[in-house]
C-alpha cells in the first residue's frame, strides 16, 4: 500500500487557493482541513503577500533576547 505524502506548504497552498475561489467559506474550509479560523486567515494573508514562498515554515526563534 502506498501512502499519499504531501508537504505542509502544498496543503497550505491548496487551502489558500480554495479560500480565494468564488463562493468560498472560510469556516467550512477550516472544518474540512482541521485548523482554526485564525490560522486559516493567517495562511491566507501569507499567501496573498508572499505567494507559495510565503507558506513555508518560519523560524520560531525570537529576533532579540532580553538577557
């Protein structure tokens, strides 16, 4: 049996394209792909500003340290 392997950026791109389609409902899409609406809108905004490159994982390292 072969497993279907997709990258996270590919799934994010699919979600963003579906959200931008005519008559799309963000709440329904977020239920279909189990993410919160806040996360759905975050990825949609990143797709709008950066295209598919904007959907890649980002570092969680802080920009500055308070030490």
